C-alpha cells in the first residue's frame, strides 16, 4: 500500500540565479501590485500560452515577409508577461495552488515550447530537422529538471546565469539578426545550412551537455546519500 504522505506535494527549492533576475523580480512585483482584481493567475497562464501561438504564427508567416519576425518577438515579450507573472501574482495575493499550479504551468510550458521550436523550423531561417534536434534537447533538459524536482526537491530554473527570460531576450536578438541579415547559407560537410542552423546546433549541443553533466552529478549525489 502507498503511504498517504507519498501523495502529498513536496515543497522544493527554486534555483533561479540569472543575469536579469534582480530586474525581473522587481518588474514582476510591480506588475503584481498594479494588476486589476479580475486578472487571475490562470488568465496570465492563458496569455502566456496564447503568446506561443503568436510566436509560431510569426515564424511561419516570415516565409511570406520578414517583417513577421517582429510579431514573433512581440510574442516572446507577451509570453514573458504571462508565463512569469502568473506565479508571482498567486504568491502576492496568497492564492497559491502548489499542485495545480506546478502541474498546469509546466504542462502548458512544454506544449508552448513545441509551438515555438516547430515555428522556428517552419521559417525560412532554420532547417526543420535542426529545429527538431533542438526540441529533443530542450525536452531532455526539461525532463531532467522535473525528475530532479521530484527526487531531490530542487527545481533548477537557471544554468550558468541563463534562464527562460535570458533565452527569450536571445531569441528576440536572434529574430532581429534574421530580419536584417536575411537567410545566410553556409556549406558544411557537403550539406547546405543557414548561419542560424549552426547557432541552433551549438545551443542544442550545450543543452545536451548540460543534461549529461547534471544527470551524472545527480546520480552520483543520490548514490552517495543512499
């Protein structure tokens, strides 16, 4: 039989040591204080998810005009607003729902990231197969984060000062680069890539490396403790 305590949601430590962390925290607290009463954390979660659809559409429509990359960049800003503020607002109003919030937030995040990365792959700037590799690497890293949270009680949001907000800023800069430079073709190993493919492949390699390093470190830490 399962112990009743095993079904309880275990509190966890959040590690969110990022470059923009202090500025982001102040901004989110300000928004939480100013938010109208009718705006709930669930509405903000919905806004964050809707923003990922905007990002997908922006990338897909960039096949017709590069100007739609600005729509994708707007989607990233809207996604930050909804996705980052929902938890802050819940804590500010003392209406946290730890189990429901954790479950919904990360489920929606996973679906949203699929929209974003597939959208990139459907643009003329990133090869679809390269985008799929990036998606696999991202999901691997996400799975590790969730497993570590359950087993070790540590929810790591950032790696080496880089978190979701910093990634959004990088992708907005990426969009700006693509808008002004267009598709830049590169021949590598008798295959044709874009410059952005190479940058995404580097990012993919970094995510896989982080997954391997932290998986091994976590396994050794658990081996010692048990």
